[in-house]
């Protein structure tokens, strides 16, 4: 089995710095063998590159393909947060659950495809151990007008 750190390198990815909280919470917390992350936004170098609602209608809407890429960024940020309290990314044994939130135009119903961006990345990093239970939820608005937010629960080595 290939270590997660090696898979990240093979994918040309590095774990970003853990995004500091924007309110009263911590990015991740460990309880026994589980690490739960707070919702992670698609920050890159401290900035949200894209804001707004996701939809297929064009105009000012974030297109679903872009939102799927943003969900992958959220997942990478979540892995960084989890690794920060787990003892590193290679201490993560399994992704247990993913919850993805998509700020959606009222007519948009493609939330599962958007959150696939997060799920697919986690499976690329962790292989079979990255296959997880999941929820994909459409919401009216997310913090800082982010199009997507992802939280994960992982099991770690004791």
C-alpha cells in the first residue's frame, strides 16, 4: 500500500498550510481514533479565488466543473487540517465520511457531481481507504460567499 504522502507527491500536490479559523472554532479536533474537521473552504494562499452560487445557467453563476475543482481544493485543505492533529498525513488510515455543501442557484440540482471533486481527490490520495460515506447538500449561501465547503471525518492510527 502506497503512503498518502507518496501519493500526494505522485499527484504533484503538497498539503497547504492549515487555513486559520474565520470564527470561534478549531480547524480539526481528534477524539480517540477519529479526527473531525471543521468545514473547509477552497482557500488557496489565503484567498477565495471564486465566490458565488453554483449553477448551470451561465451569467454570474459558478459553473459546475469549476465548483467540482473547488470541492477538491476544499478536500485538500481538510486533509491538511486532519493531518495537523493526526500526526501527519500518513497517520490517516481511512476516510470515514465526507459532507459537502454547495451554495446553489435555486434551479441547480447537481450537488452530488460537484462534491465528487472532493470524493475523487480523497480516493486518489488514500486509495481504497479513501472510499467513504457522503452527503452532498445544496444551501442558499456559505461563509464568505464561497461556492463550496467540505468537512471530513477520518480514522487515524492510535
